[in-house]
């Protein structure tokens, strides 16, 4: 695939930033505000957005991708609005829209999850709805589309650094899966740094194998070793730490351990273990519920007694000094949810926290393009 063909592909399976949730009036003002901040001519966002693909061969900044899907969640829904709201907050934190290249949003049919769950009749009708062609070669479900798109992006520019905004945590499955395929193809030793209140190590949930509670399980075989998966902030689990580490071979650092030892000591342990296994590049997947619900309660599964924002930042900053971050995501931000934060500022505090952490990761990823 050449650059021209990639632009054509992108115009079919992506849409302008903020437009990934299919609505007529809901959040219309916020979408228009985002377009006014991103584009010189916000009256025609589609044309302005597609211009960025004309210069793909010279891209050296982090690529932003929105995945407005919450079908893989299962508690409180609303993470499909994360990409729009987090982008707006992120622009305040980064100060400049040129700190990233916005690829736009995956086109999401909100009832779907992955193409493997669909019969031929549904696939055909959805292809006709999305592409006007029931025989289109493109997938139709959000998880399938993310992997499909990134596989093509990495095929024409393997060093692309993508920061994605979800969406529920199931969207990390295709994000990490495609990133690992690309790195393995180029013989780069990788590791996953996963912040979360939950392990996401189920094999399936109610018969569905790809969802917010199981995605990590299904990418472990693509890592050089399961021990290169490091999970930070765990505190809500039906099993203890030893069960998960012995069963899956991962490393976990539960919140109580971060509190007792301090974030610096935890970071040093992670760095030591990653270095011992020859890690070169890492992917950071950040579920906002890793952060204590006093700071991040606008999410589907808010959990108390979590990480303070500064604890997560200390760990990230120290680990990022030692390894290149070449892929990352921020997921499970549900800005319309009110889950009872006593400060009464659920969306504001959650968005501020997510933007603070996201901006740190984008700045770290941009260092790769400056080298």
C-alpha cells in the first residue's frame, strides 16, 4: 500500500476528530469547539482533517486516534465520549495543537464489538451502511477496524507512534495487538506497562473473550514473555496477587504496595525487571480507574483507595527515562457519568487527571520523533 492508497483507506474507515459518536445534536457545541481549535477552516472539518494525510511520510509527532466504543464494557457505559472530551482537555494541557497529528476517530457502529461475533448477513448489511458496498473488504466492528487500520499504518511507516483515546478498555486489545505485531516483525523487544484497578485477566466474560475484563489475557502470547506485562494500581479483584502472577506469569504492583513502598521504589523494580529481559520499547495502557475515585470517578467502574495522580506520574516519568514509549492509550473516561464524587466535580477532575497523564505520555512519545 502506498501513501495515496492509505489516505483513501483512512477516509473510508475514519472520520474527523470528535465525530466518532454518531449523533445529530448531542455534544454538537463541543464538537464544533474541538474543530475550531484543530482546524483553520472549521466550517469544513472533513476536508481540513484529510489534509494531514498528504504529508504522512514526514510525520514525526505522536499520532492521536479516537476509538469511541464502549460495547466491550459491562458496568456503566459512556466511555464512547472519552475521545471528544479528553481531546478538548488535552489541548489545554499541551497548549499547542501541533504537539500531535490527529488521525481522527474510528467509524463506530455502536452496537458492534468485533467482526468475529457477526454472521455473514450482518457483516454485509453493516458494510453497506458504512461503505455503500456490501462486499467491501473493510471490517465493520470497532475492535476489528482499529487493528486493520493500524496494521496498514505500521506497514507504510513502522516507526509510527500512536496515542489512542478510548473507549472502554476492550479497545486496548487491537491497539496493543497491532503494535506488538509491528514490533515483533522488526525484532524489537517490548513490554507492556498497564495501569488499572482491575487485572483484566479473565479468559472470557459471559462467553465474550474480547472485552474490558479480558483483553490483557489475549495479548500475552504476543509479548516476548508474559513476565513483560507489568500491572500497576490493582486493588479490585476476586483473587489475590499470587493467583494472577502464578497463573499468567505477569508482574503486579497492587495499590497498597505502591503506598507502602512508594512510587519510586515500584518504578525502580519495574525498570530492573524490564532491563533484565532486554526491553527496548514499551506500550503504556492507562485505565483512568487506576486513579483513586476522588480524582477520577467519571468512569464505568470507579474504585476508592487508588493511586494518587502524582504516584502514577512518578512511576511513568521514571520508567519513561529508561525506555522508549512508542504506543499508549487512555481509556474508560466517561465524562457524562456522575458516580458520587463528594467534590461534585466528577467530569472536571477526571478529565483534568486524564489530560495530565495523557500529555505526559504524548511528550515522551514525541521525543522519539525528535531523535
